[in-house]
C-alpha cells in the first residue's frame, strides 16, 4: 500500500525554466509534507516542508503547494539551475513516521 | 560529529551470513530512522526510534531483521542469515523529533549479498 506516490520517474527541464515535481498521497491524516533532494552516493537532504494546514510555503527558488482536496502536492523550482539535477523525494509525516515516495529524477538541460 | 555517520560505507557478505550496520546520529537528536533503498526503488521505511524505544517496527521485512538503540545515540541494524534480496543501500536518519525541520540522513551503507 503506497501512501505517497510520485508517478513520474523522471523529468527533463531546460535551465532557467520552471521545474514542477508532483506527488499524490492517500492518507488524509498526514501532518506535514516534505521534499528531499538526493545526489548519487549521498544521503537525501531536506529541502522544504509544508504543514497540512497550509496551502503554500516558499523558500527562495523553491515553493511547495498543497491541495488537500485533491491529496496532491507539488514542488516548483524556478529558475531551474544545473545543480538542481538530482532525485527528488516527496515524503509525508504522521506521528513522527516519515513515509517516502519512490522519487523523481530531475534533469536540468543546458 | 557534525552529521549522521554510518558504518561501514560498503559491505559485501556471503549469503547466509549475519551483518551489523551502525548509525551514529547527530548528538541530541531523539528520533532515529532506518530506511532501505533497493536498486531503482524509493526509500522503504524499516523502523523508527524515539529515544531508545521503537514505537514503530512495522517496516522490518522479516524476523531476520532487528534493530536496537542504546543511550539515545548509536543504533545498530542487524540482518541475520542474509539473502540476496537484502542487497540495498541502508540509510539512517535522525531528527530532533520536530519533523517540520526535516530529518538528517547519513550517506548510507551499501550492502551487497553474494
């Protein structure tokens, strides 16, 4: 039972354009949603989070949007930069348990 | 240390042998998580510690897997009678327990069972 789903295994975006990474979830009881970024041979690093009571959180080039009625969240990166090429994991939290999606590999094209 | 440290970084073992993976969390972090990432897959939750107790062991794949944490610091994940399907990167993360600020991951232990 996959509670956090990232349906796009990969995404390619031109440098300077907007990258939009999508995530769907099934459990309406999640408290927080998080995005992590992972480079090869490294552990994931925390990017940004959003509380379930909010619909938007912005941090520099990164913005996360939450649509509770659709059980959908997205991460927007603008403008996209070469260093953004990585695997992005969507995650959801309840009772301190963090459940991850399978990840989306983002390629930023020159 | 400044970050989450895992050892060994790589481990190759023969099928049927036992292995022990170690995680040193960030000092003062009360929450500790173990995840596993198989090739081409996402992060699979294994177990979560709050202090020295494990309120959620639901992700452990079988009774060959066990984990403990002592002194609210170091944790060890033990896999007995390893199988080839246990081959994966095992990731440890720790947090202050306030999940909104995220959990910090170590670099992982790459386990290969031959």
